[in-house]
């Protein structure tokens, strides 16, 4: 397996062929409680899509609806040209890797992996061959005869993966499979999962609340908030061009600035710069790494920068960088990410390029 | 777990019917018994007619029955005392102390629950006979106490699993000795288990007949009094007292169950609180 | 953490009680089973194996023992047949009403054995509710004799009494099955029936064994139901023991039979525990 991960390419959902999965206006309420409201999205063949959201965003419910463990209150799901949502889970060509693995305790590892194949009444030889291949793919061949209780969490997770993939589903669903692992193992598994997906070529739908994880692994990220699709785009785009304030804050750190546009110029606290926006109030997302400390820079970044002064009120060491909290004359507080230095104090001269301030929609206010 | 509409559910359609059938099987005899306690002509005969409260009236002036009820109450309360006095330490010992013969002890304590009552009753009666102990209320008390220690032990042991050991450690840390900690911390935390156990022991003791059969002296407990009359012939008065027993048992068990449920709810709330506080 | 006095205080009293009131009585039972009774009704304390020989030689004892085991076996099977689907229904299909139904099942368990056995006696008699009902609706013309004072009545009553006993451990083991295993099985293509057979049932076997053991063991040693409802053809081994300790006055023989029953029951319990452990996958 290659150890260099190729940069992820943005895949547009309509790159020629018909999408693999088409989710159309799916809504779900539990009693009077709406959990999903009108979700529509499409998943392409061979794509790694992450459904990202906080707890309560509806991401797990959406996954379970795709798997067949819940039925939607309204809406349809199509897989290629057949309706998926009217089928029970055991007739869908979809398999799931469960959050706590759900390995069968009374079966050995190989019996677990071969379960779906045996249920489908495939010939014994074929079952044995495919199980062997699957175990080799997740590097668990040595544990074939063990019982799940005797292997570690990380190993159980691989078995859960093998058990799902051995059935050659059209779509693999992963319900926060890495959340029970510790940090280092988690990072390792992220890389392995991504390579696996490339190798196998099946579409993966991955659910997580960890935005870093989403950015590392996905071809596209679908951000869910309170049952609605906030934004769906590639990691770079969702990071660099967040559509809403929520997205900007959920993914990575950001500074949210409020301003007023008049006559093609925005006034934001004591700063102003020209923008091509209609008159009225506007919000900007400005990432901490886009604010530069002028004294450190090798000269200034050049023309077209906004400059201002601020006083350091807090500094946090982040290994290779520092995250500074800076207060400006008008009381505006900003976070700044900069190269690390032992001691920051006093007044700094700061600058940013106006194109790095991305205009975002302010979604209905929530805490 | 709901499936989309077209999922085949035919195999599970007979399950509710089976459940209804089993519940009917379990309850119809008792309901019949209660109905016939109001039946004029007596037990048997269908349909019931001439409904009357006569049998209950007869019951209320039946001194022998009430004497046996009093005896049963005495026995039950004494049984609770014995079972708790020995059952609570037993549960603590099983939970906290390693001692030789622990595995044997655990099995031995639980045996009377699983063994047919005749074995417990007979072996105890041999003991009393050979020790020249007169058969009386006392021997019945000793029999019930022995048989029901396991109930106290099981309930308290379960309660101990939910007890936060750190509370006792905190008590010791703050200067209380073992005895004080036991009374101020351990027992109050086990309150619900103890009450539940007491309720269960009370009900089981009041109904007990298999063991008591072999330990009886001159005075009857309620079940033995009924048993004696049954050997002589059936009267609906027995239906009446049986119905009353049923109602009391029903109340006792439902109360026990509710206590259990609220104890569990408290644990859930406590652990939820912990996890929210820890973020 | 606990001082020696504390540990002694919680260990010694229960141990002493159990030794006096459980171990010693069983030991006495053991001794008596090897003694004999003299013609003038006194216990002879000389050791002999006669009682055990009698148990196996005298026809009526063996016959009664086998009949008791046959009755116990039927009670076990019927209790399981009634109890398992009920437990399954409650655990997997009852949803919000699960708690209520569970209470409904355990209530009969705690209502006096005597009350329930008596109820059946009044129902099954020739003038009883069932017979008169059947005649009332003209399904039969004469009372059915076999209903009462027969092994049938004993099996029926004991099944009624021990079905909740069988239900409890089965329900507990079903409840312990993580629901995501069922989902995983469906996810992998197994229909609900296949899921039951391949996943749910195997994981419930410890509960089934425990329930079966309870029902069998408790039925085997029962003496009250046969006395009330068994008639001459429904006598069970415990009734013989009771009479040996009563009118028939042969304590040693009675002790021998009791001890044999005790050993049989213990053997069954140990065996079932071993098998349960093999089938428990924790």
C-alpha cells in the first residue's frame, strides 16, 4: 500500500456518470421531534463522503436511514435507478461498520467475517477464500480463530471493517468507527481507512463529529446542523470558502467580524476596505493564520493589506505555532496564529489581505 | 426497531398471540378463583351465580384463620430480622473479603432457593428432632430465616455493586471508623435494597409452605391452616382468603418492583450527572 | 482497606449460621441414610447400604422416581415452550409496554403456590369450573375424569407455577444481547428468522439452560401438587419421602431417597453451570 497519500481531488457529484446514491428530500421526526429536515444530496461512485455534525445534528439518523434501521418520515432514497428506502436492511447492497463494532461474541473472527456470505448461502470454498482475502486486507490473518473478546479495540474495528467489505457492497457506511480509539491509533486508522477506500474503490459514507478527521479523510464533507445540510463541499473549499458563520466556526478556528457595507466599501470596526457586495450588514470569517504580525514578516505582504495595531492579552503554545489573543483600540478581539515565540507582549502591528476575509451567511443564531 | 414497510414480518405476527395465551394461562385460574369466592352455591359449577359476600363474612369470624394469620405475621417479621442480620454481612463478605471456602459458601447460601423445599425442610427437621428442640413457631422461624437469607444476600449484593466505594473511603478519610461508616454511609446507601429484600422476604414467608410443612408444631401458619382445611374438603371460604392473599401479594410485589425501578433511575441520574460534569 | 475485625464481623456470623442450619442438617441426612430402623420403631445407628439397595431394588420406588422425572421433564419442556417466546416478545417486540408486561409475568411468581394449586383443583374437578363449563356449552356430556387426580393435573399445575421461573433467566439473557448485534446481522443480509437462529438464540442458551434446570429440579422435588391433584397415579418421589418420615416411619430410607434426590439435583446444577459457562461469551 502506498504510504504517500495523494491530494484529494474535488469530485463534483455530476462528473459524468449517474450518482450511486441519491437522497431526495429526506425528513425524519421522532414523535413531534424533527431530527432531519429536507435533506437532499448525492453520492458519487467511489467517493469518500463524510457527514459531519455535532451530536443532535441528525448525522447518525441519516446514516441509519440509509442502512435501513430507521425509515424516513418522508422523502426517498435511490440507488442508481432503483428505490432503496423501501427495502429492509438485509436486502440492500449496503453494509455498515458500527460504532462499537457489534462483533458477534459467540463466533470466531473468521466466522464473523464470513457471516454475510454464509447467510447468502455461498459455497464453502468461496466463503473461505473471500474471508481469507478480507482478513489479509485488514492485516488480521493471524487472529482468524480468535474470539472477539480476546482482541483489542483497534483490532475489533478492523474485523468489523473486513466483515462489512467482504460482502462487496455498493456502499459502505461507517458510524463514528474511530471514536473509541485513542489519539495515535486514531490517526493511524484514518490514514489506513483512506488508503483502503482508494484501493477497494467503493463509496464510503463516514459519520463523525470530529472536523479534523473529516478534513483528513474526505473527498467531500456534508456538514449537518440541526437536521439541515449547512454546506457540502470538498475539505479545502469548506475550509477556505465557508458558506455560513456556523461552518466557519465549526471547521477550524476563525474570527467572525461584523461590518456594514455602504457604497462598495465595508466598514468593520475601525477598518474599511472595498468589497463588491450590496449595501447592508455583512459578516466575515477571517482565519487566525491569515492575520500576520508585521514585525515578524519579511517586510509587509505588499499592497492591498489592511493594517492595524493590537495588544497581546493572551498567548497559547501550540507546538509549532502560537495562538494569540489580541485586543485592538476599539475593543475588537482577534485570534492570531503565528510562528512561535517565547514571549509576546505589548503592542503589535498586524495586517491581513481583504480577500482572506470571506463573507458568510449568518444562520439563525444558536448558542 | 422499525423496518420499511415491505419487510416480512409474518414470523413475528404470532408472538403477541402467544403472549396473550400465556398471560391468560397464568391469570385465568386466579381470576376464576376470585370470581368464585363470590359464588353462592360454592366452588365449581358454571356459570357463577347467586353472587354473595357470605364467604367473606364467614372468613371474618373464622378465628382459626386469623390466629394463623397472626402466626404467619410473627414468623414473617422474625424471618426478615434473621435474613437481614445474616444476609447483609454475607453480601458484604462476598463482595469484599477473600476467605477460604468462599465459593462453597456462595453456593451453599443460594441452595435453598434452587432446591426443592422438601430437602431444606426435612434436613432441618432432622436437626431439630435430634437436638430435642420442640417443633413450634420457633422452628418455623429458623427454617424461613435459613431459606430466605439467600434472598437478602442477593438483593443486597446487587445493591452493593451500585454503591460507590469512594463514599466509604471518604468517610474513613474524614475520621469515621468502620462501625460508624457502616451505619452512616453503607447502610443508608443500601436502603432501597434492604427495603426491597424485606418486602420480598415478607411475601415469601407469608406464602411459604414446603419448608414449613416439616417444621410445624401446634400452631399453624396461614398456608398450613389452609392446607389442613383443603385435606378436609373445599369450601369457598378458602377462595375468599386466597383472593385476599392474592391482592396483598400483588401490592407487595408491585411496590417492590417500583422501588427497584426508582433505585435504578437514581443510579442513571447520578451517572448522567457525573458524565455531564466531566464534560 | 477493611480491618480484620470488620472482615471477621461480616464473615463469621453468616458462616456460622450456614454451617449450623445448612451443613449440619445435610450431614445428618447423610448419616441417617446409612442407618436403619429397627422393628420396634427406633433408629439403629449401625452403618449399612441397605437403604440405597432398597431404593434400586424395590419396584415402586424406582417406578415413582422415573414417573417423577418424566413429569418434571414435561413440565420443563412446556415451561420453556411457553416461556421462551414470551420472553422474546417482551425483549424484542414489546417496546414501551415491556416494563408492564414484565411485572405481569412476575406477579404470579410471588403469589402463593398454594393459592395457584388450589385454583387448579377447583377448576379441574368433576364438578369443577372447566367440566361444568364444557357441559354447559354442550361440548361434553359427562365430566372428564382425567382432568383431576392424574399426572396430567400435576403437569398442568406445575407448568403453571414454573413457567415464570423458566421465563426469568431467559428474559435476562435476551435483554443482555446488545441490539446492535441484531442490526449488524440484518446489515449483513440475514433475515429476521436467520438472525434469530444464528445470533439471538445461541446467545440466549445460558438463560434457557438456567430456566430449564429450575423448572426440572423444582418440579422433581415437588410434593404438594401431587398431594392436592395427583391422585394415586400422580404420586411423586417426594410424596414417598414424606410418608416415610410420617406414617410409614422409616427415616433412614427417607433420608436415603432425599439424599439421592439432593445429589441428583446438585449434579444437574453443576452440569448445567458447566454447559452455561461454555455457552456464555463474555
